[in-house]
């Protein structure tokens, strides 16, 4: 039975607030899960004795899983509704993380990463569909706050990971603890998400399957340029501090935490910033901050300079994805959910292929050069911003 029926938008404010809180919890679950995995990548790399190129190669399994699941995720959300799909994904995604903690060989890591990518995409599409629905209820942009919660979860995951490493708790035990937390959060929050998807409201003559127009592709390219830098920060910031900055073991996660701190703060202030300065200016400034931050970290590989650079990168990447997702939801040629899936697909491609590319380039040259190259790609946000009409 198709659960996508028109949604009554004349709801009281308290009900809207509960939906917003419930969906925010699922964004938190998703962010905490991914950040928990990312925080232990250096440990798993060392445990399996992988080179930079070998790690880059095996990390390709994650985007392979994500891309494989694109069509499946869209079908499942359309067929069974985002609430049911999200509930299942919120169980499977952290379970995939636990599998990653059990690996003992490269092929097991690759297989687990592939599964992690599949269920991660399922979680991403379903939770953002819920976000679009709640934003429709509020009749104003609130998507940035959802992604702010995701970033807050990422920051939390990084801090927890730092404590786990300091206490020498192995990844498997760490992942099991986080799984227990996310499962309890899912049980509580599933009662407070939208029971039906809002993207069928006032669809007019829009068709479900429409070829993305130039506007949607532009938004996807902007998301790609930003998210390739995000993926680099998640998967390689700890390794960069370890191998290039030569930070003490207790400070190897400092760059990641700095990045997540400014990304989180930036997303919680994004709506106000957009109102004050406009989307185009914020997008242009974002690319410049990304470029400047990554170049500072590569030119001056000290703990202070690299941390300062990663703070700037976090600030630069903070507002881009919420802005393009919100713009995609206002598409005049595609349904909000379909437009969101198209932009998300292009953007997440950058998020997922960036880390493996870093590994290969690092093996051919060095890690500093690969970070500098990603910095130039991040400037694409600034270059493409002029093509987006407010």
C-alpha cells in the first residue's frame, strides 16, 4: 500500500515542533553513525597495515554501495513511505558500522563498506525526504538546522572517538556502544516523524520522472565541489594530522573536531546569514573559505596552522549543502523529493569519491599535494555560484 498521500498542512505549532524534533533526532543518528566510523579510520588502517593507496582503493567500496542504492532508495521511499524506510535504515546503518568494527581482512572491510554505503544512502534519502516534508509544514527554510544537527552529531562522534582512542577502546566495542545509543534514539523518535510524505502536495502537472534541467545540474555541481572537501575532512583529517602535521597521538583528531565545530556553528546560523547577505554571496564566500583553509593547512603543516585552516574549511562547507537542498526543493520542473535526490546524488558522489582519490594521489605524490588539489576543487563553489539565481 502506497503511504504517499496528500498531507494536511493545517497543523498546530506544537505538532510541527514535534515533527521537527523527531526528524532532527534521525539526522543526529545518521551523523553520529558516520562520524563514529570516520573517527576510527586511522585505527582500522593501521590494524590492517594498509598503505594510503590501499586505503583509497578499499574506500571505493563505500561510494559503490551508495551509488548502487540510489535507485533502490528512491523506489523504497516512494513505495513504502519515508517513515517506514527511515525506521529500517536507522537500524541497518549503525549495524553496518558494527560490521566495520569486526573486519579482519581487506576483503571483509570492502564488503562491509559496500553494505555501509547501501544502507547509508537509504538513510540519507529517507531522512532528507522527511526534512523536505517538515520544511513544507513550516513554510520557510529550516533545512540548514537539520544539517546543523547532523554536524553536531559529527562533532559529538569525533569527541567520543577521541576519548575512545585515548582509553584504548577497540573500534568494535566503540561501535557497539554507539549502536546501542542510536537504537534507543530510534525507538523514541520514530513516533514523532511525518506519517506520510509531503512531496505529493500540490504536485500540479509535474511528472515524477523528469530529466534534470540545467538549474538542478548546477546545484548538483556546487554540492559536488563542497562535498568532495567534506569527504576529505571526514576520512583524511586524522591521517593528515598524524602523517603530515606529526601531531601527538592525543591531538590527531583535533583537525577533525575543529572542522566539525565551525561546520556545526555555521549551519545553525545559515538561515540568518542567507537572509542578511543572499544565497549567491554566501556561496561565493564559502568557496573562498574552503580554498584558504585547505591551503593554510598544506603550506603551514603545524598543529596551530592546520587547525586554523580546518576551522576555515568547516566554515566554508557549512552552508552550501543546506542551501542547494533548499533550492532544489523549490524546483519548478521537478517534484521536491525527485529534485532533492538528483542534487544529492551528484553531491554525494563528490563526498564519496574524494577520499579514495586522495589516497591514490597521495601514493603518487604526497598527502600535502592531494589536499592542495582538493582545495582548488572546493573553489568550484565560488565559480558556480554566479549561475544560481536567488
